[in-house]
C-alpha cells in the first residue's frame, strides 16, 4: 500500500536478502530568523507492536572483519520492505528523527532514545562521530585536515563512555536503526573548518571516521566486547556535516564511495526531496516558530540560538515557555506537512542537556504525539532512501511540484497513472 510496513524477522534475526531492499557541537542557523544564520483522508495502517529489544546476536558464526571490531552478520534485522504508491494513493507521512554525534555518556540519552523508539515503533538515524570510539590517549592517531594531529573541537569521550557508546551502537543496529556518520573533529572555523575542505580532505576525514569505528578493539583494548554486527563500509550511506557546512565539496567524495544521501544542507523547505550531486538531499527544514514571523530550522540548537542566544544555561524562568515553544514548533511543522503535501519531515537533535534538558523533553513529546497519528512512518534516512528509490520517478516529479502547505484536492493528479493524472482535477488548496 505504498507504506513502509514492518516484516516478521526470519530465522537468525535477519530479513531475507531478496526482501531487504549527536553529542556534538552546533549547527548552522535557518536562513531566516536564526541567531546563527548561514548560508484527503488518511487511512489507518496496521501498526504492529514493536519487538522487544533484541539481545545481541551471537557472533560465533559470522565473518569477522579486520581486527574483529566489526563483523558481517548478514542483512540488518527489522527493515521494512518498500512498496510503490498505488495509483491515486495519498503518501504516508514520513518523519526522520536523527541524532548528531550520537554517543552514550553519563546522561544515557542514546539508550533512552532506543527505548523510546521501541515504545513508538520508530526507527532513527544515529550519526556517530568516529572519534567517539577513539581514546584520548591515542588522539594523535587522528590527523584532521588543516589541523594539528589529535585536534578536535568537540573533545574526546572518557574511556568508560567509549565503552558505553560501543554497547549502544551494536544493539541499535540490530533493532533496525541506521548508523550514519557525523565525521570526527567537528571543525566549523571559517578559515580551516569543514566549510573549506576539498574533496580529497573529505576523503581523508571519511576514511579516518570509518577506520576508528572498524578498529576500536585495537585502539581501546576492549577485547571483552562483541564486535559491532555490521560491515561499516557497506552500511554507511549518508552523513550530516558539522554545523551543516561543506556539503558542496563533500558530495563528490560521498558519491565516489557509493553513498545514497546527505543531510547537511540548512534552511530547506517542507517539500518533496530531490537529488543533489547524485545523492538524495535531505536538508533540515524551516518550520513555523510560534510567537515569531520567521521560521526556525528543525533542530534543537537553532531553537536555542533564537531563545537564549545560544546560551546553554539561559534564564531558568523562561525554560517552561521555551520548552513548549520548541514542542509547538515541531508539531506545527509536522501538522503542516501531514495535512497538506505530505512532504517528509526531518528533525535533527543532539544528545545534550542544554537549558536544563528542555529540548530533549520537547522532541520526545513531539515524537510520541507524532507516532500516535495514523498513516505516519517514523523511519531512518536509509529507509526513506529505499522507499524513494522504489517509487515511479514520474510520481516523485509530480510530488515535487507541491509547494509548502499545498494540499491537493485529488491525489490522483500526483500519484495516479499518466492517464488519471491528466484527467484529475488540477485545483489545490494552500494553507
């Protein structure tokens, strides 16, 4: 029915191959209003009860990779099978919750949101920072482009937090979540940061990010932990750059590696996605910002930039209002797409406790409320890519003609066959 519906997991915890298809710094502001500005009827689907968190699969009968930090355990479990939209069908509402620099520290937010995902039948994208698997004692192993060895603008995790992060990444993948990359040192300075890196420098940064993840046993000495249950070079198909900078020069490197998407551009609109440089372009989007005439980027940092001028410990008396404003902004963006053009919505957040943790509370409340709506699919970027690739290109082209807040009177004009599309009414309503 054109939706991403879950399938029972086959023996061994993996779907059949034929059916298979962060704790980081800030991001750039929305193009309007940010304090850090840079450039029909829904049908109720059958919603299966999400499976309990699976125990880590045994890694005895798998192919170890390299030093045994990772392993090929077969196709990823809990992956939906993409289906083409039926003629005249209203698209489901896709929402992607993604986390920049995903890691597990004393706040235990990675593990918390895995639990939230199980409770809401959600799949997410975790953009892992490569150096979150590298001990600070070996930081000079990292050779960041344009910077001294070992430099990093986000620092390094404590050894116990590296261990905790590794214990989250594997189970998250087994639960169906995507492990993308947020690269390494998070350099946003205008002179030597990611915004000016060349494609060759991006290649170096990517190789190192993958290398840290695939050699964590050698670097950490944590030989008692199971390998991560995936081949990262094969699984990695997309990213989000630090501060949403440098996408144009990243894309040639990403394309040469066979990546499928990038989620780095700021200030996108709530319209159906297109490709840029050969990859699906999933920009953080401008969404309504209650109390303001401008829109805000769909990310926690950008709301904080507008609310407390990017102060992570802003006025405590304002926090209840800011929390409600952030929640209301997410819901306004969702409702605008859900009730009109059904454009996929992308939300980017960090595992942070800025302003007393109000943004974590706001995004979780929004996630739970969105999950309760009919015809909603909470998916990873990887799963959205698989669905888009399965659609009729002509249908996607027509969907891209729908503007922000434009509601068709007749979905046959957009998702019908060529004949029904020509004969359907061509009026629409904009809200």
